[in-house]
C-alpha cells in the first residue's frame, strides 16, 4: 500500500531501494501491484568492492555430528548412489536402487538409503560442448559428494557422454570390489577398478539390473561402516534457496536465514547464494560488498550472459516472478530480488562460481544457477553443499536426496497450514521477535539437521525426483 502520493513515472521504493516505476498516479493507501507498477532496472553499478564489511568475530565453539570422508570433507548424510550417465540407462539405475527398500537396508542402520540419479541428457550433444561440460560437472560432483559413501555408474554403452570421459575428467574413485562383478573403464591412463555397468556389455536390461544389485549389495557393508563424529561447523557448506516466495519472504524468512548464514561464516563455514535470475535488480547490494572488483565483475558478467540468453528466446528477466509470487504480493523482479539476496546475510562476497563448480572458498559465495528450484539446488549440491535451507511463503514441498532440505515458512499461517512440510516458522519476526534472535534459533536447528535430525521432507520420503541438472545448449 502506498504511504504517500506517487506520480505517473515516479520511482516506487521498498526496502529502501526502487522496485519499479508507477504506470499511473497513485494516492496514499492505494494498492501497488502489477496493474500500476512496472520494472525499470536503472541502478548505478560502478560502486564495486567499495563497502566491504569487516569480518565477523570468529566463532569456534559450534560443532555438528558428521561423516568425515578420506578427502577431509564432511557429509551430513550417508547414501549409496546409482548414477546414470545418460537418459537411456535411467530406468535401469532406478530399478537397481528400488530393490533396496527399508526392509533390504534394515541390516545397515548407518546407510540413509540407496538412491538413483537420473536425467534427460547424456547424448545428442556436442562433445565438450556446453551441455556435455555441465552434465559431466554435475554427475562428477554428485559422485564425489561427501554425502555419498559409495556409487555405481550405469550407462548404455554408445552414448556421447561416455563413462570413460566422466571418470577421467572428474577423477572419480569408487570402492574397489575385485571379483564382485565390477568393470574397469577402458581408455584411462591409470586404470582404476571402478564400479561401472553398461547395458550393452552386460547382456541387456535384466542382466544389468541383477549385476547392479549384486554390486550395491557388496558395497553396503563398507558404506555402513561410516560413523558420525563431532566436527567443526566450518565443515558445513549451506546452500540457500527460496521458492514460492511471498510478500513476507523478504522481511522474515530470508533475512532470518541471512542471520544464520552470518553465524555460519563466523564459524569458518560457507553460505551459498544462487539463482542469478533472482538477484537481477539487487546485484548492486552484492557488488558493493564484493571482496574485490574482479569478484564483482564476474557476478555482473553472469547477469549480462543471462540478459543475452533470455533475449535469444524473446524473453526478459523480469518475467521471473511466477503467478504464485504475484498472488503472494510480489510484483517486479527487482522487488523479489531485494528480498531474495538477504538470504546471503551481510558478510563480504568472497567468490562467484559457475554452475556446479566445486566450492573451494569459505565464507559467503555466489553460484550462477537458474531460479527453477530443482535445477538450482542440483547445482549447489553438485558443487559441494551438504545442507540446504529453503525459504517459502506460498508453501514449497521440496526435498533433495542426498542432502537434507530444511524448509522455512515466511509466515505463521503457512507454517500451521502445511505443518507436515515446514521445518521452521520465521513468521515469528512479524509477531515480535527480532530477525537476529530468530536467525540464531534457525542456525541451531540447522546444526541439529546436519547432525542427523530428519527434516520434514525426509520424513515424507521426498527427494528422489528433484535431481534436475541445468543443461544449456542445443540437443543435436
């Protein structure tokens, strides 16, 4: 609602920044929405790395119970994965994993499940083209993820995205099971025993499934041998996501998550902000606190790429707010973005990563992903995120195996209506509690989740279908 008179063509301010211009005269008390407001993204971006905040006081006293892997990374869950490198082997990967239900895993209490990663790609793409590179990065990131205790690769045998290329380019190493039906991937300089099956070489669908089941069964005791130990919160890589946002998201759930992210950064951990199409309009808030001009310029380069990408299809970035977003009170992408970036907290932006690129920098970082939740989270998890914090105002029921997805409601009405789906109520902020106080409580609950406390989506069994690699480029 307008609190003052606004002339036709005047800027409309929210969160202290312009969210668009009025398309008609607006009187005090009048509703402002898409019928009288349009996007007008004119922000001075010359101020780069000019407002770098001081580092937060170190906090070394927070820990969680995690699975320490040989490479030093720490998992928050312990899964075994069956990974399809091409859509042609997706059904076989699913059928192998499906054989290991709760009853089959009863003897392995430290294994959270056997899951399959399936997707639409893997062939009909240029060798080393954009689709090939992105898919290889994602699949390699999932295989090496600290929440994956072991994996089996399944292919067809004639696909463009070969298993040999995936193994060699991503330097994959799986559990060595000599005599257990494993197949060495040919074409490698230093051939390692990798758990790999191809349908064409294994004798067809049924034989591949039975061989896969045998390999997974032999892996389970080794995966089950992992135990949780106390580790520093610095080992957490938190991916932040918002989906089904509403008018409360930018004043409750997102800033409360930002306060939790600041605490994690103080512990030496990492917080990822993503969804490039949902920082457009608020990128100036990130470039000003970038650690260096180079970091700021990399963020702007990704945004310029998105403008070019959308233009190729006759679209614009301001089409990002969904029908549900607008029904929930959001109007322009600028308004949505100003609230969305607050998930990242207030510390310096240390680095900008491309999609699914391995996250190596601690602190607050950014990853270039689309705004589509499954594709965005897939990229962050492939990059190393071992915990997801997901804010929602309309009621997203998202889950993502093998990483717990902790869902944060922006208002109490939503929290109470979708009680089986929401893990935390940030609506407390508009009911009298401070953002900092709610953020601290959220931080503690995220640590408990990292230690094994199940999220709502995990209790409901959600998360098997949300693996959606973002693939850019032509299907040939």
